[in-house]
């Protein structure tokens, strides 16, 4: 068994994720999210959905992007 890269727990059902040429081991999706998900540049929440990106800046939504001064992004619904 390999220890989780986030919490250190050793679990027989752990899984691996490759990102940017690095291999990570996790015992659950929650630990993977905490380690790998980007944070919104404005509010700091973890972006676990599509989010919004402008010029390399990542936001949780177009609303946060607009509040940070990016006017070109809009939320898509439907």
C-alpha cells in the first residue's frame, strides 16, 4: 500500500493520477481535489468544475472574473 499524498493514509484502494509529468497517489477524490484543484484568483475557492480562465488567470466563475477586472467572460447556462 502507498500513502496518500494529501493525508498520508495508507489504503488498499488508493489510486494514481498523473499531472504535469508527476505521479500522485490518493486514497479518495476529496484528497485529490485538495491537492490538485486550482484556486480561484479572486475568492480563493477550489475550482472543481470548469471554472473560467482569462490570460492564464483562473476563476471559479465569470462573476469572480468580472469582479477581478476581466470584462470579457460571461457565464454560460442551459
